[in-house]
């Protein structure tokens, strides 16, 4: 693995303090608050360590309660809600300074055969036609890479943002690890889809933006170190909140995960020019 990817894997590994109690260090991405994807990935990592290996997470639903502090570690408390014949349920609380900053529920399920269907991946330029140094975007020293396609906003239609992403480097063939990393990555770009029709960009000093909740459904095993298409849309925004949904496909056109998020999208009054 590259040093950056190795560091991210270590970030999601967690230290076990005692049974059902874990601690993770924090990562500073230069954001006003702790990156939500970090607590998503670490919470899932904590829960998975209390579940039999043959059961994989299929859904995660969480709420961001307070801004996290990227200069401090996060403690995760896992509540073993249910260990059933087919499904295992865990509730996870992320804690800083003695107060919860995030909580979520995660459900795990063993492999079963059944009928199946899925929506077809849209026909879009593949990463091979976009993959160049000029097109790839990343945070400095960070292993996740993005190839952005054109954002669209047609009147009466959901605003749309589409991109390819991957974790650059080699990873072990560990399905649980790839799901932690997918949870971490799924928080990038999703809420900003609600900004597309309004001519507002992330980082605008008049914009106050923060995730309020996050849901993620895992449909099959995934390799996050190969390119994945993130097809996101926003059907609604209003009342200083925005809603966004996402479908994640592998390069074979299979739907590997679905996401949904509502967030704060508040515009503050700009200071009057002197």
C-alpha cells in the first residue's frame, strides 16, 4: 500500500479499549469540523469487530449530532442490540469530550440466494478516457482520487453530480475493510449535489454546510481501489436543508451501494461592502 492509503487503513483500524469500546485517532482535512466520512468508517469498523466474520454489513443509518474536533481522538461505544438467526444489529455512539457527536445503527446479514434486479448504470465516459494528471483531484497527501464529470441542473429535474473515485494503491482482499473505506468515501461530494442548481460552491464564505444524517446500503462486495462511479442527485432543497441520493457502481456496471443524506445548506447574509 502507499503511505497515504496505509495511513487511512490504520485510521479505520481502531484501538480496542475493552469489550464493545474502541478508540480511533482523527484526521484533519482542513474542514471546519471533523470529516463525517471518518466517523462513518470508524463506527462501522467498531461494529464489525463485534460481529461474526460470515456476516457483512448491508445497511447503516446515522445522525451527526455535534461538530467533531479533528485534533482529538474519537471513542466508539457499541451496543449489541440483537444477534438473530439471520441478522445482527448494532448501535454505535461516537463520543468526544464526554458527549455524543454521532450515532448510527448498522445491520449485518449472511449470504443468501434469492431473486434480484438492479437499475442499469448510466452510459457515461469511463475513467480510462478521463484518467490524466490534469483531471484527477485529491486532497494533498490523501489516497482518494476523483474524476469529475459535468454537473447538471435542468428545471423541474433533480440536480445531478457524477464522478469516478478510487483509493489509489493496493489493498488486501478483505471485504469488511473495503466496506469501511466505501463508507468513508461515500460522504465526499454527496451533499454538495444540493448546491448545483443555485450557483453556490463549497467553500463560499456565505455558506454554512454540514451533514445532518447519512444512510448507506451495501448491495455486494466492492473493491474500492478500482474506479467506482458515484451517480448523485438532489431532488429537493429548502428551509436551509438539502437532500441528496447516490448510486455507486463498479466498472462492470453492477450497483454496489446506495446512499442518501440530508444536510444543512444555510446561506448567511454577506457583509455589506464598505
